C-alpha cells in the first residue's frame, strides 16, 4: 500500500461517515414512532443518543407537528451516505488499481532482468499466471474485500455500543446468532478452499491445452489431428465443468444455510421483541431500530467467512508474486568511483583462455546441452571466424557466454583486453549484433521488427540493412511493404524470410561484433551466397562469428574452429582443414558427395 495509504485512509473515513449516516436512518424512524406518533414522554432513562437526535429534530412536539420532517431527513441521510459510499469505493479503486499497475510494472521489469538460468527452469504459463491472475486477485481484494472487512467491523463496532445504550437484553438477543454465522462461514470456506484450488487447476489445464493447440495449429492440420485434439480438449473441459458445478453446489448450500440462520436471527429478534413490546419492556420504535440495524449488518457479517478465505487466497497470490520479486536480477559489476563514462566501443578483439562451463548448474538435464572444456582461441578485430561442430559440441553455449546470458566460472573471456565479467551486461549486449538459432519476430510491422536492432534508425538505414540481408525486394512485394504486420512469432513469413529479417535486424545495429548462430539454415544456397557477398563488404569493419552446419557457408571465413564435446579439435582455414585428416575433412567430403549426387540426379533425364 506504500504511496496509497492516504487514499485508503480517506476511503476508511468515508466508510465511517457512510455507516453513521446509514445507522441514523433507522434511529430517526425509531424516534419518530416513539416520540412523535406514540407521544412517549422523554424520561431520564431515555438513552442519550435518542435524546440528542430528538433535540436535533426540534423536540417531540415539533416533530409531532411536522411529521414530513422525518422522511425528508431520512432520504437526505441516505443520499449523503450514498455519496460517501461512492467516494469510499472510488478512492479504494484508485488505490488498488495503482497498486496493481505498480505490481505489474515491477514484475515485468524484474522478469526482464532475471538471469537466463531462471527462465530455463521456469514455466512460462506459470509466470504469466502470476503476472496477471495473481495480481488481479490482489487488486480485487484491495479494491473491495478490504473495504468489506472494514465495513463489517465498523458496522458491528458502531452498532453494538449504540444498541447496548438503548436496551442491553434486546442487544444480546439481536446478536445471539451473529457469532455462529461468522464461525460457520470461516470454517466452511476453509473446508472448501481445496475445491477452489481444484477449479483453478482445471481451468489452468484447459487454458494450457487451448494455448498449445493454437500455437501448433499448423501441425494439427498437417497431420489431420482435429478429432484427436477435440477429444483431448473434451476431457479436461468436462472436468472443469464438473469441478465448477461442485463448487456452485457447495456455495448454494452455504448461502442457503446462512440465509436460514440470518432470517432466523431476524425472526428471533422479532418474536422476542414483539413479546417485550406487548409487556412494555421496550417500545415499538426500539424494535424497529433493532430490526433495521440487523438488516443492515447481516449481509456484511455473512460475507466475513468468504472474505477471510479470500484473504488466504490473496496471501498466497502475494507470496507467488514475491517469489519472483525475491529472485536476484542479473548481477553487474559495481562501477568504479571515478569511472563515470561508459567503456569505449569495442574494436572487436576477443580472447578466450582455458574456458570451462557446464549446464549442470541449471538443474536441468545436461544431456545434449553443450559444455565447454578448457577452450582457448583469439579473434582479431575485423576477422571472420567460423565455428563448426556436431550438435551439443558447445557452439551455441559459447555464443551465450559472449552475450553474458550465462556467466562462466573458470577461465577467461576478454573483449579488447577487458575481462568480460567486469563489463556491464547492457553495454556488452549493445556492442553485439546477434542472430539467434531460432529467430524470434514480434507481431508488429516489419519496420518495427527491424528497428529492434536500432530504435532510432532512419528509413534509408533500415532499407540498406534489408538489402544486405536480401529481404528488401521481398518486403516491397507485400501489399503494405515495410508496414506489413506479421503474425505472432512471424508465422506469416517463411522460415527463410524470418531468418533474413533477423539478419537485417542484426546488421542494422552496426555493432562491432556480429554473431550468426546457424542463421542461414532455412535460406537457399543462392540467396545465402548473395547475403555472404554483402557481408564481405563489411569485412575488416566488423568482427564476425559464424556458426553453421552447412560447410559452404564457412569456406570464405578467415579461420574455422572445429568443436567436439566442448573442446577445440581443429583450427585453420578451409583449405588447411580440408587437407588434414579429421572431422572437418570427413564432413566436407560427405556434404560434397551428397551435393554432387543430388546434382547428377537432377541432370539425369
């Protein structure tokens, strides 16, 4: 509530005023019945609040001669009470919405700063649920239910001393079943809380199936699995319906029984009060006041059981939110006291010495995830170095370490002689243009996706980068050109088009270091040649690291590094490695033979 306590304080003040005004309505009715209509004399034993209210209305004689005054005042009190109730709800809603907004902003910002290891271990659906559903649970509680708790406490705290001052025995009768109603509600909702959790779990499972099906809709259609997916959806859908109906039945029992108990309380008050009116122990006005007070109080009191349960749910939701906020963000080195300026731009020199890394520390299966075992190499400024190796040899892991997505524990990586672990992450990533193994595009226009590389790039710079990636003509062929909005994850583009957009995005960054992680796997050989020729024009200006499985992509590199099982087994130019007996030569012969046979098959009539 930090920053919003004043609003809650104002809302609480409005609630107190509204409660007092609402209680004033039945008191005026009671005074009018007893002293204006029944002509009961004001005696010494008349309760103080009654005497004060009677004097406020001009005395019994004045009120008796002006009976219109009572209903007018009652309507005015109700109207003013309504205004204060509105102000209470308005301020509480402003405060709760402000808190929810701040929570979502903090969560979103914090998630973007958490280490890659955390996201490796986390379920995306669960994180989305915490950022939306759990925040909404908290918002609803702060907007309404916290005010309902205050309302019930103020109603009871105001009514009890007021009614005790009027008639103690009648007060005890009127409150006889209030305690049991609260206890019944609290125990009941504690017992059925697991049913609420079952409904939420069923809904979560249902949402997961829908999300998975929509994400993989092309695969479903390609394999004609519509019927299978429909049946897969039908079972959890029926389960959600059954659990929801069970919850509704339990709620129906609760409200029915609580209605019976509440009406029994009114009935008990009416029976005992009517008997005491007949025997002269209380007046008709007193009975009217007690019945009116009970009617005002019973609904908030019945809600207390539900509210206490929702308080538990909100506590759980806040705990889940703080589990995220409690995770430490990516650590960055402390800036030196006299180092106010950012480091100078990179020249592109990279020195890797005895580098070790293992994914076991992520608590995820390490099989198939490339570890590094003491690799060492140097990349000179402006040099193009290709990295080759079988799957799981550590190629992508090395790229992730260069981007500081993970931190190495042993060995050294230096950029221009500076240890990578001592450089700010944001600055490091600002010096690198990267095309990931699986390029991700946002559901925005192509121009916006390209400008992700450099947000303030001019249109001619965007088009130049697109030409280098051989995607400019393709974009112009679309009806809306660069303003074409692509689907989620770029689904409206082909795999090769997505990769070329990602390459253009990285080129547009004009960073001193360019990393292409298997960036042309879906691009045809002719287009790949055009892109590589365009990138050659930047040779000497940009240090380029290229990861690829297609060796034709690597032959023009200044140097090729061959990795296997996290170790460097070969280093050299294409001609040097092709002449040596080793993994590179075997791969080159296999790919060359396959291409030759394929070409011969095409030429054979």
